[in-house]
C-alpha cells in the first residue's frame, strides 16, 4: 500500500453507489483508507425531474464495507467539531469526497494535501448542481474534473480533467454512466499526481448553476440528439 497518503473518505451514511465503489477503487489502485466520515441523509427539495436514470444500488452498506476493509467509520456531520477532531486524531493528510455537502475551510485546512473532489463536469465552465444537464444545455463537452477544493463551491486547484468519448448511439443514460465511470478512472491518476507534489493551477470562478428547472430539462431533451451528433466520435482530451 502507498502509505504516504493517509486518506479520510467523506461519505454518505445511506445506500449510495459512489460511496461504496470509491472505497473499492481506492484499494484496487494500491491505496488504503484510514478513516470514513459518514454523514446521514438530509432531505433537499429539488425540481421535478425530466430524466429517469437507472442507477444500481449497492447490496450492502458503507458500514459493511468499512468492516470488510477494517476501516474506522464514524456517523458524523462532515462540518462538525467532532469530524474535525477525528481528522486530527487519525492524523489523515488527504480527504476524498465520495458523498458530501459543501465543506468549510475549517475542515479543509486540517488536511495537509487538501480534499480531492471529482466534479462530473468541466470546470470552470460548469459549476454547481445538475452538471450533466447544464453541460448539454450550454453545449459544453461532458467530462470530469478532479480538483482540490477550497471554501468556494466547485473551485480550488485543478489536478486533472478529461472528457468522455461520445458515440452516435449514446443516450442520456449511457452518457451518465460514462461520466460516472470516468470519475472512478481518475482516482488513481489523481492520487499519483498528488503523491508527486505537483504545483496545481488555481481554477477560475465562473457562474454557479442551481438545480435545473423542469422546463429547462425539457429543453435539454430537445437538444440531446443534436448534442450527441455534434460530439460523437470526438477523441478524449485531457489536461492537468
């Protein structure tokens, strides 16, 4: 195991695909997790959805996964004093977001290497929520940005960014799955770049997007076929 990084995973304490699969991917690429901070569900009011995404749910809980991997897990609000105390107690030096709300600078500043996030869109072009929808609406290529966060939402320092390969046969479901899988693929790339102590470029701050209204989602449905046609067969691009 690559022990220079002592990792705290910010996770959700309810069935959540990304939370579980991030744990497996981190271990698969030769790293380990030293602490899991699992936050309970908080209901958030969202507009009516114009898209139905079939997302497979894990058959076991984050508690099960922590027990399997022998990882200390605490049910705790991520920005609480308790969470801050735990980060210092376990002497972790890097955080990874596998499910979290906005984190405060008091939490971020504890960790020597910072907190790594995988934003499902290109930054700084597409910040905020419903990233895939806004990417299509604004005609921006679909991709993922791995970055070290700061106190501003979807900002901080760029580690690596890649776009997905779009085919003429793609639909919203397949685009969603490609974008999700790219997040997993960027985990080992990002961790190894952090290990190299590279100087990362600060991200610019562009417009923040809130949840997309149902009316605008219907516009995205109308744009989708043309969007896929435009971007199909374009090669992946990456930068860091």
